C-alpha cells in the first residue's frame, strides 16, 4: 500500500437540504437535516484510504461530543489517527452546508483546526517517514501550509496542495508544491491578472484547474490538455473536489501517468456526487476501476 500523509482539517458537517437557497434576510423552509463527518483534510484522508492508500492524518479535534465522532469515523475508514490530538480549550471544527438548486453553499468554522500549527506539524514529523505523497489544504493556518511546503521540499516528498478555501499563496509555496489543484474561482484568486491558459503555461504539469462538469485542464509542456469529466446524475456535490484530490494523489503516488491520474480522479469524483454527504459517496478502488 502506498503511504499518503494528509495534513488538514477535521470537522462535522451540519447539512440542510432545501428546494430554495435563502437570500440575505430571507427565511426558507428546509426539507431535511443531517450531521456527517467532514473537513477538507478528513474528506481527502477518507477518500484516499477507500481508494487503497495507507493514510495517516495530521490534525486536531476539539473537546466536545463531535470529537469522538470524528475519531471514530477515521477508525472505521482505516485512517491512522496517531497524529490527531484533542485541543482541550475549544470546540471541533464545523461546516454549515446548504444543499439547494443542485449545488452547495458552505460556511466553515475552523475552531480546533486553527491549532494545526507549524509546531504541531514538527511534533508529528515522524509521520512523514516513507510517505510517497503529502496532501494539504487551506482550512488550517496559512503559516502551516508554508511550513509543510518547506518540509516536503527538504525531504523530497511530493506535495499536493489543494488551495481551498481560496486565499493568495506565496510564490515560495507554489514553487515547493509538486501539484496545485484549484477550481476556476480559486485559480482567479491565486493568479490575478492571468488568464487560465497563461497560468497553466506558467506552471506546466504542476497546475491542474478543475472546471466542474467540463473536466480538468492542465498544460503538459507542449499543449493544453482538457481531461473530460463523466456525466452522472448529481445528488450532492459536497466532497467532489476532495474526492478528486485524493484520487489524483493516490494515482500519482502509485506512479500512474499524469493524464491517466487525472482521468482516474475524474471518475472517482463523478461517482462521489451520486450519493449524499461529503464522505457518503466516496467510492472504493473497486468501484472506480469498474467504471473506467
């Protein structure tokens, strides 16, 4: 099994479904409410484990009833929690999600995830041993992302950076990362003043821009590639990006070619949106390979 280390957020998602998305000052009636495990880091860890990787999570939970739910979910999905410690003075992270009109709106409260600090990563440095890939996102402090990028560069471990939620990145972090996977909105924030094609050409075989139903675009050094997505009946798009990133990381860590790695990730992401919940629809390796 290929070892992947995921550094990032763990939370509980509080999910409301509604036929209509409320506007400012508006109240609408919802149709259902559920609580499910989430957090971009945890989502990517679970997705990678289901796809056959040996996954170690580096993260924090709070001192509340959500914390045990988060930890138990990791255990059920065979994700190592040796480096997931509780923070005794605050609550676990939460995400408040509205599913309406075929898409989602999300408010994230980071809480204990803010304690995934550079010092905490240093304390967990043993987790990096024998890792084939490290994954990180941006629901943790910005200085931690920079610090991890330096560690990966020093240790020679490829870093896959999923720059979500969107915020500007230092050029050092971009250079240190092996792969960067923004969506179109995030890419516009990361590379202001550059068109999609200009940004892709600046970072060949490093920048992969996800374009939803159209697919994923990157520049291979000689031409721009669009790897098409798969058409499916959408139930819930929450977690699709996390599934894509996890599957992409797994395929790359296993040594699959770039185009095939993106294709594998697109297939996994397409399967994830056919079921409810960020993690509920994340497919197994067998399910993905059966559809390729």
